[in-house]
C-alpha cells in the first residue's frame, strides 16, 4: 500500500539512502540508515573490492561517491542525474521518481580528492614498478 507521498508502509519515515558509484552501480537499502552508517556497513566494502583498495582506507570517506536519498517518490540528489541513470534508479526501486536537487547530498571535495589519490596508487599486493623499467 502506498502512502500519499508515494512511500510504502515499509519505508522508513525519513526515506532511505542510495549510493551511485563511479560506474553507475547503484547500492540501495530500504532501511532507516544514515549514509555514513550505510557506507561503513556495506558500500565501502563494495568500493574497496571494485578498486582493489584496503577497506580501512575507505571507511572514513562516505562522501567520496555520489549519493542520494529517496523519500516516497522523490529522489533528493546533489549532482546531475542523467535520464538513463534515473531510469535505472526507478527500475531498481520500483518507483517513478521526481528528481529534486538537494545541496546536502553533494560529495565532499576533500573526500573525492582523497579517494582519487587512493585509486591512482598501485593495487594492493602489487609492487609499484617505475615507468622506466616497464
């Protein structure tokens, strides 16, 4: 059963978090959870595995990836969402969503820069090889 704002009876009152990773992978949980808690419990491990990084290096970077919050049929997002990405989010959540800009959902530039520096490092378990010897 849908509430007037498009929420279901099982939706948390304040909506639920969504992460949009670099490759447009969606990570969503229908739970009354903050982005930071969701990052630490689930998303950081996915990002660490995807990029071959140590989980401990990512745990304090919950604002390095795009994120949004779904409340009812509203998608609160701090960055541009392409029509194709919006369709993917709608398909994943089973909702027709209205996109609403929310500055609170923007990435932190310092966290984005820290993540970028981690990704540029050699993958864990492999020694760096100077370019001149390759």
